[in-house]
């Protein structure tokens, strides 16, 4: 039987893609609230899909936001300000709420299904 952890690779790829997309949106839009909303939504989605150890989705999505900003700086397409770089690191905080909220929501839904 295939171990369940081996099937999580696609969730990690999805989390990386979500983090890169959020970092790109942060560079283009330059609005911290939009970035925080995207992080919450993506982490909640990943927490719903794989509710075990929700902190890993915060790390998976959150790491790619500053890396995307760094890539934008190196490619010289835009020059993010110091505040924007610090704000991208703070995007981990709403991700915690999203990932754990999604994990909790999955537990509630599974509990309700068992009650039928």
C-alpha cells in the first residue's frame, strides 16, 4: 500500500505555485492586504486538502513570497522597497490563521459526515 505521505507531493507543488503567485501579486500590486488575503486563502485551501500538520503549508507558501521578490529584484524588473520586503516576511502570520482554520474546518466537516 502506498503511504499517505507519498501522495502529498502535489500539495507541496501547489503550495509552491501559490506562494510564487502571491509573491508576484505582491510585487505587481504592492498592497499588503491583497497579499495577506491571498496567503490566507491559499493556506486555508491547503489546510482543507491536507489537514495534518498545517504549519507545513504556512512554510511552503510563505517561503516563496520573499524569494519571488528577491527574484524580481535580481532580474531588475522592479525594485521592492524595504517595507515591502519586511511585509512579505510578515505574510507568514495570516498564513497561520488560514492553514489552521482550514484544518479545523476539515475536521468539523468530517465530524458532521460521521454523524449521518
